[in-house]
């Protein structure tokens, strides 16, 4: 199911994710954190899509809202 979320620029965000059945995705979220900090390029996500069953797509609505 394609989906997306974003925080507004003027607010902090916390996220609670529940994944069932349980799949070890800790390294995926650690990678996201490194990308956010600029320690890894965004292109690193391309290499893990199959491993974590997270597949990236494009969305005209998301793009029109100014997200990348």
C-alpha cells in the first residue's frame, strides 16, 4: 500500500511504528537516521528496498506539496 507522511517544518515529530509480523528492521531505521544526518547518501535506500520490503515510488501529489 503506497503511503507517505511528513512533519511540518515548524514542529517536532515522533513516530510509532508497529510491524506485524515482526521483521527485523532496526538497521533500516538506523540507515534512515544516518541519511537524515548526512552520513549516508539517499541513494543508499535503493540497495535495501528488497531486504526490508520497502519500495519507493513517485507521487505527483507528494511532489506538488514540495516533498522529495
